[in-house]
C-alpha cells in the first residue's frame, strides 16, 4: 500500500526575475517593435529557473484593454502567470510626469515594446526600445495608470460568474 504523498508545492521566483526571463525569451522570438495588436501569453514558471519560462500564446487583440476584458483571456488563469505584450510609441516625460501631446507625434518619440507579467506574487514590467535593443528597463510593480489598473483587475479580481441558462 502506498502512503499518501503531499502534493509538491512550487514557489514562484521573484516576479521581476520572471518578467525579465519572459521578456528575454520573447525578445528572441519577436523581431518587431510593431505588433498588430496586444498579445496575451500564459506562463508556467513554478519549479523552473526564472530565465527558463514555459510560455503559450493565447490570444491577440488590437486593444489591450479589450484583450484583458475578453472572456477568452481567462485562460491565462490556468497558468502560473500571464504576460501581456504590447508595442507603441514612447516620448520623454516632463518633470511632472506628463507628456507634451501624443507620444506618436513627439519629435523625440521612440518605438517601445512593453512586457508586463502578473502572477499571484505581484506585477512587474520590462520594456525595450527599438533604437537600443540591448538595453532593458524594468519596473518591479510600481507602475500606475489605466493599464496597471486593468492588469491588476484582470488577475486579482474574482472571475465573473454568469448565471446558468434556465
């Protein structure tokens, strides 16, 4: 007779380390800073080195907010983490954190690819500029604004339960 064995528990690496590993892996497969839409990946990383995530492309949408709200995006909750990838224009910030006009029209605009990873242990992001592809900028979860709020709602709010049809 076999004794009952406790289920193996895997602890996730630091969310910033996971985000850096996910972005590095994506950087080797994405050669563009102009994607046709925001992408959502499921990421399995528990019990693995942070720089060796197992990733699965789930869905793409033109609008990152609609992507996060889409019912199909709930599939990401089956993974240890989710990665949201989007590209666009960035412009220098003023001292107060604002930007003069749309970044896409700023004379110092730069193409950027943003990877945000969210898991039960937090949120972190990594961005890379097209004109300096060997340099990355990381944020250990201190980002604010509408995208940060949408990602937090996406992962941390309880799933919506629809009533059964009678």
